[in-house]
C-alpha cells in the first residue's frame, strides 16, 4: 500500500490516460486486473471525433499514435466516470483537457459530481492542435491552467507534462507554482513514419506521438530531473512494461508508475509488475520509499 497526494493505492501501478479509459466498464476491468489506480481517457469541453485513420501503428520499437483526443465531452462522460468509480475498486483519476484555463476549470467543475479521486491535466498531447502540448510548451500557460483548476476543486491536481520542450523542469516548476499536487511525466515523444513504397505518411494525421519501450530512457531522464528540482511527487510514465522498468523509474524519482502501451500484450501487466516490485523489495529488505529517488542518493 502506498499513498500519493492523499490517495491510497494498493500498489504503485496506474493505468495511463488514453488506454482502455473510454468506458466505465473498461476502467473497472483494469482495476479488477490488479492496477493500483486508473486514469480515464482525456475528457474535454466539447465532443471531438479525433483524427482520421490510420491513427495507431506498431513500429516494433514502440507505438506511434495520433488519436487527436477523441471524447464525448464532460457532460456525456460523467455517467461512465460514475460506473468506473463504482466498479473499479481502486482510485479513479479523471484526465481532462481544454484550450485555455477557463475550459480546464469548466471541465473540472462539470465532472466534480462524479467524484473522481483526482484530476490529471493533459497539457502534453503532441498531436491535437490548440490543446495538450500547445499549452504545455508555455510555462505561463501551464501555471495559469493549473491555478484555474486548483481554484475550483479541493481534489488533488496532477499535471501531465510533455517531453517535447527544451527544459521540462521549467514547465514542472510552473505547474508547481500553480498549485499542482503531483507531476506526471511524460506523455509521448513527437514522431513520424513514412511508407517507403508509396511515399505517404503512415498516420492519417501525418505525425503523432511515440510511446512504448523506445521512449523509456527519455522518461527516466525527465523524471530524474524533475525529482531533483520539485517538491511535489512525480508519477513516472513512458515505456514501463515490466517490474524492472518500474523499479528503475522509481529510483529516478517516481513515487508511482503509469503503464500504457504495455497493456497491448495483456491487462495482467499490472499484477505482474506489482508482484515483481514486491518480490524485489522483499529480497532487498527495502520499501517503496527506500527506492524512490535512490539514484539521486547514489550519485
């Protein structure tokens, strides 16, 4: 059992936003399969269809996707969130997005009655014009958005950062100044693939975000740097597919880890990772607190 921003998790694994988070039933299933908490699909102020297909491709080294934040908007998602809360048996974090601070606050207020355990602010999606990383690359905008949501809710506010910036620490510091209770790092790395037989970009949106094993070293470095600079907990995400990846992320400074692309190989990944962490800690005689940020104390 661990605690992060006042939320108790049975283990440090969390379903990342955008993966099996569209319905209350799928979120409940992941909770029952062993995740310590689940994060919903990112929900915004208006319905969005997302980008045209192909919207996801397996590159072997990872996945390239450009979904474009498809969602039914917050009024229509409230029921799904309530189903997830009732059936998951674990904390449910609502991922939200907007085009400005006012829209973020509006969505947070609109979902409040469904009683999520926290909000995760998506200021990091790399392929939705006007949203996500369009805001997350601007430290002033990140601080403003974070403060606006903190003003309308007493729930913990997590801010998910993009790695597609020159200095992720300055963005993390802006979120912390805005009142963020935790930082989630990272979202996908901007990337592209081209079909050499036709010359066409593979994705319908031309470019998208790279996730999976290939981005893990990028995520480790971002978590490491953020942990050294900030006073709030870090939730690490990016290429975690086994317990060793999770332990490494935690040694870089993560208090918990989110798992996304690895769900492709089976929902049992949460239980497997959690069990592996427990066995490792038992063998070493350590606790989760002992390994969080351990690499900093070894430097």
